[in-house]
């Protein structure tokens, strides 16, 4: 068979004829036929002629070394850039103006170049090929350039942190989905791998939302919409130019003395034109609302008691809007019944509505009597995070939310969108979304103008978190189309920044559900290790090793660094605030599932407690969290007891933090019950349960059954026997230019790796485990090969085999 005939076959795309490698090799070497187009066609048929020899191309995909190098570059760059973000420069230039913008761009370009060179140097120090070293640095440069238009108001440090972190997320997801399909997982294993990849995709989105907030809060130099103190005293308009305000005070099962104190603080406001409407919403104990009614009658405050009135708080507010409000009112304010206000609240905030585009303003929710006990101090800092960090960041994109109390709304805008929606239990945030949809603008004011009372028991806090999460998912279910990227139009006038603020804020509620699912996966992995291995779960460990530390570290950085920067908390209180977030994770995960299937839900029931609470009461009020903590302890013990390799130790280490978080739930419960409080708040703490109605059993059952069923299905799939051991993801070896063949696992003992031999039909007969022979002889001989480039031919793992599937949970 001559070279002319082969050339004709190749130029026709080789058709369906088998290629005789031996004959082709002989003709290629003797006649020096190395035409580039023909080599390309050969490569497409699985034949490699890159170095002049003709042989089967390695089974691994050609992009593996490049992806490995890019992932290593991201793993180097992201931590370096994050550390740089927290290093304060010795001087700060002007924040606004052409020079400030130019300075930030120049510093970002210089910083990107330096970071790319450092990363390329680190890759070279690991022995990476020149091509891979350049690719790693070039990838970081490209990511930085792409993000420059969106981060032009940030410092260079914040820009580098954001671009390097998103680069890591993208490359990691690309690498892991590629690895899932080439690593011989089998049908069930591939399905499980795709499932975990989708969870990691959600984790990357949430991580990106957290990181954007972090970089925006710490790195933004130019704040274009920030309002620190309201309208300055020197710019306050004359009294006759101020709008009339109607303040609405809804109350449900509140102590009458507390409500009256709130009304007294409202009467003392330094403002000429306003009214107060007290709304008692379905309080069943007449002794609670009758004293308030009497006080209001004596002091000229409007009062109404609504008995068996639908719509909860929204229904009461709509009643006031439609039946009780003064016709002169231009603004509507909402004040919770436990707040005490600064006399300057209306004087400083109402004039902001001089801008006719402003539909609402929101001042921070603030709290009192928190300094005397560690639990309340840490809870206070956890609340302050949203108004000190999240709201200012959202406000820059006009994406701030209306949070209810301490907020004012333009009456015209409120009536234009149909008033308060009674289907949503977080009616305040839902209202602000509809206002923005209709073209109105919102303003966040940094200064606190009033202080209220935090939940005084941990169980009440869980009920509040349940309500917030359930309402957030309700909003997502009803309005998700409004949050998708797109241009402004008549039916939705929200900008891209506003849509991002609301979409990311809603989806962040699923962070706790995601953490719970990963915790279940780790428990299954610990069971695998404790049972001696052999389960499908071990094949998916690479996902968990990356995802859980990523979520934990990003959350920890966000909580500790931003809490300390934004609220002034010390390290201990910042960590304590973070643990309070974590310890409510189960109830938030539960609410996020239930809200997907239930149209409405009431508050969770808060167990009745006593001042001399016993530790058994704390456990009884947190049975789910206690059970998960015990499962975590058992998983740690089981993983360590049978840990013959690093897999057991790694699984145990990853279980420590979520186990501590769940264990903190009963500890926080007991701490809250035993914390010292002033006499009036002690009495309120005793009646905390009265303000939370029982959750509907149908709601809990539907969401619980769906969640439990899905989790059980995942666990069953992960516990399925796995018969095909695989190699775990490899980075260093491929970056050094070595091929990582995931499709063919290494054998446990050396075995001959015969090369291709000619047959009478002229077609090659490849071995089930092909390897690349170092010999370039035109007539290969079937001799055993011990080359390190062939994992199937060596009993000792090659340098690229960084871990073994049998030692990974």
C-alpha cells in the first residue's frame, strides 16, 4: 500500500477505512511525508505525529494540562489577592475625578502584571512547562481586563481580589466538569458528579455574591449615592416646605408599656406636620391592647384594634392606608412597636423626598440593651452587618431594600403599586422590589435614628430567620422574571445592578441549604471510611474538598473582616456573630425548601421558656441541630478510627466546623435565657412565645417530605457500590507536561503493555490499556514498559498521581 493511496484517503477525510499504523510509519519516515494538513487529519482520527513518530494519541483530552495549569494559577492568585485587599495603603489619593480614575486604572494594570508574573514564577518553580506558565499568567491578565469596566470605582487591590477569585471559580468549574466526564465514573458516578457540580455552580454564584460585597465594602473609593446623615442641618427646608407624614405603628401581642413608650417617642419628634396611627393587629388578650387604646385617646393618637383581620401585618397597614390616613399625607412611615426614635428622624429624612424620583428611604434598624451579655452583643453585631455593609453596597446600584421599620415611603408610589401585598410575609422587601420595577428610586441612609428590641431568645431568633428566608423565597418565586438580566422596558424599569442586588440577595438564602447538603455528603463519606471504603462516594471527594472550604472561608472572611470593619466588633464578638449565623442554618435551610412548595406560612412556634432555663430545655428547643451535631461527632470519630490515608483525616477535619455550628444552637439558646436584661426586657422575654403563631403543619410536611426524600435519594445513590476505582484530580503533573490518563485506572501490579502490532487486515490492534512507548522503531516489539508516562505499566504511581482513590473518602 503506497503513500499516494494514503494521501488520497487522508485528503478525503480518511473515510471509514482503518489505518495501518506500521505501514504508515514506515512510509512517513522513509519518504519524509509530514504534510501539516495530513497530520491534522491524522490527529482527528486519534493518531499523533507531532514529533515525527506515528502512534496512537494518548487517551486523555489535550486540554487537561492547560486546565490544570490555569487552576493552579487561580489557586495561587486568589489567596494572594485576598491578602492584599486587607493591607491598608499608607496614603489615599482623591476618590473622585479624572486623576482618581486614571490612578486606579494604572495601579490595577501594574498590580495585575505583578500578580501574573508572580503566579507564572510559582508555576515555573513547580516545574511547569513554559507554555503552561505563560497560559496561567495570561489567563489572569485576561480576567483582569474583562472586569476593569465594572470595578473602575474600586481600589486596585479590590479589583485584583475580585478578578482573581472569579477566575478561580470559572476555571475550577471547567476543570471539574471535564474531570467528571473523563474519569471513568460509570453511569451512577457521573450522575452524582454532575449533581455535585451543579451544587458547586450554585456555591460559586453565592461565593461570587459574597466576594462582590466584600470587595465593594472594603475597596470602593468613590461612593456616588451614599447618604451619611440624611439632609444636613444647614440644608434643611423651612417648616412650611416639609411634607406631611403619616406614621403607622403595627403591634401584635406586645406589652402595653413598651408600645406606649414607642408612641411617646413619636410624639416628641421635632417635625411640624405628621400624624400617628397605632394599629393593634389581632391581639387576642384584651389586657394588652386596652391600655394602649386608652393612652391614645388621651393624647390624640389614632388607634384601631383589628379583630380576626386577614393579611397579618400587611393587612393592618393596608387598613390604615385605605381608611385612616390623613388626606394631606404625602409620606407614609412604618415604625415597629418596640422602637424609641431620635427626635431628628423626620426632620433629617423627609426632605430627601425633594427628589421626585425617590419612592422610599430606609434608615438602619438598630437595637438597645445589648452590651451587657455576650450573646446579645454578638447578635447585635450580626444584625448590624446588613445595614453597615450590604445596604450601602446595594444602594450604590439603587438596589437597597425597604426593611420596614425606620423607613418612609412616598404615598403616591405606594398607592400606584397597589399598597402592601398580603401574600408575602416579608411585605417590606417585596414592596421595594415593586417600587423599583415601576421606576421609583430608593435611598439608604447610614445614620441610625431609632433603637428597638432584638429577639430575646434564640428560638425567637430562629423564628425570625425562618420568616425572613420564607419571605425571600416567596419573592423569588413570584418575581424571578423581574430579576433576570435584561434591558429596561415599560413593565420592568429595573437596571442590571438592581436586578443583581435582588437576585443575589434572594439566592443567598440557599447558602445554608447548600451547607447542609455538603454536611450530609461528608457524613456519607465518613461512613464510607468507617466501613472500609468501596463506595461510590469516594469518587466525588474532589468536589467536596474544594467546595466546603471555599464556602467556609468566604463566609468567615465576610463575617469577621467586614463585621470588624463595619461595626467595630472585636475578633471574639465577630467570630461569635458568625457562629450565630451558622447555628441558625438548619431552620433557614428548612424555610428555603418549604417556601418552594408552600404559598404561605406563619411564624414558627417559639417554645415557652423560663428564666431558670435548664440545659435540657435548650436541647429540647433545638432537637434538629443537636441531632446533626451528634451525627457530626460520630462521623469524625468514625473517619479517624479507620483513617489509613489522608482521606479519613480530611473528612474528619471538614466535619469539625459544621458540627461546631450545629452544636452552638443549644449553647446559644441557654446563653440567651441566662443573659442579664433590664426588668422590662426580662418580662418581655418571658412572653416571647406569644408573638409567634404555630407554623402550618401542611407547610412543614410538604417541604419536609420533599427535602427528606431528595436527601434520601442522594444518600442512596452515593452509597451504591463502586466497582471502578479512579484517579482523583491531578494538577501538578499535567502542568509539568505529563499526561494524566483518567480514563484507564492504574493496575495494582506491573503488567506488560504490548504495543500495536500489524494484522493481516492492515488495522491496528490496540491494547486495552495503551501506553506511549519511548521507542520510535518502525517495528514495535511487545516488551514490558516501566515508563513513568504510563500509569498502567508501573506498580508505583507516577509523579502525576497525587492521590489514590482508595485513600479518599
